[in-house]
């Protein structure tokens, strides 16, 4: 059983389109995250939700909108895609309200290519 | 100065070699430290935490030097399966904690 699953794994689309990436975790964790890993392999947090509430919102263009229908799901919708949005987007989860244990459970990533 | 800095490598070492990676962090208030491993085109996974007194997990030894703000990872008797990118990760914040990842150091273990 996959603990943190993301769909789709690969996404190729044209500039200007709108796309969504879905994430689900079956670990019973309270907190979920979206990270972006760009071509330089830099992994940077975008958003964090705890029990459906937004707790971290880094400086991300407002074309990116996360949605958490329940604590097991955190989806990412991206409007008006740009070339610079091409990256691997990782969903992750952690137990409790903080990550003091340092352990994030990542999904396999969704590789987005904007043409 | 970047929050978490690592030499990107690659480090190409023969099987059986000992290899060490260093990482420096800029925020002296950082509370906790970790090493993650990321295989090519895969997700990052926690390798080990780094404790103030240093800690070992099999062939892996992690150390922390708070005064100099650096963390190290030593891998002894390298195996082919150790080939991966090793990410240094720092926990900062108060109340709303956050993990900050370094760009990683790529290791290739050669037969």
C-alpha cells in the first residue's frame, strides 16, 4: 500500500493551461505539504496544511492554490502555467502539528513539464 | 548566504571507500538536523537524525558542530547501493516549524 500517493506522476502541458495534482495519504497524519524541486534539485516548501487548515504559505505566486477537502487529501491547482513552473512537485505528510522529528513521508513526485 | 549549503559533488568513490559530506547552515537558532537520501528520480527519504553528541547507524555516522554551524555525514565501506544524493536538512522556527533542505551532495559508488 502506498502511504503517500500523487497523481498524475507525469504531466506535460502547454503554457497558459490550468492543471491539478492530487495527493492522498493513508498514514493518518495531521499535516500535509507541497514541495517543489526545480531543475537545480533545490527542494523548497510551498504550502503546509494541518487538519485542512493552511499553516505555511511560502512566497508562491497566487496562480498556485492548494485545497484540502479533508486531512487525508491535499491537492494543488495551478492556473496559467508558465515555463518556470516546470519542476517535480512532491506531496508529503507528517504526524502531529510539527515536524520536530524531522520525518516527512514523501509521495513519488509529479513531474510537470510546461512547453 | 544560503540557509543550508552543501557541496553538490559529484563524489565518485570506489566500493569500500570512506566518504564524508559536510553541510553548513546559516541560522544559529536552528534546532534539529537531519540527513535525507534521494535516489535518482525518486522521493527523498529520511536517512538519520543528527544529535549533538554525534550518532551512528551502521556504516553511517552523523555529527553536529553547533559552534561552527556545520553537520557532517560519514559513510564507511561504501556500497554500490549507497549511490544517491544526500540532502542536509535543518529544522527552524518556533511554533510553526519548518524543514529547510540543502541542494544535496551526489554520491556515485563505482565498482
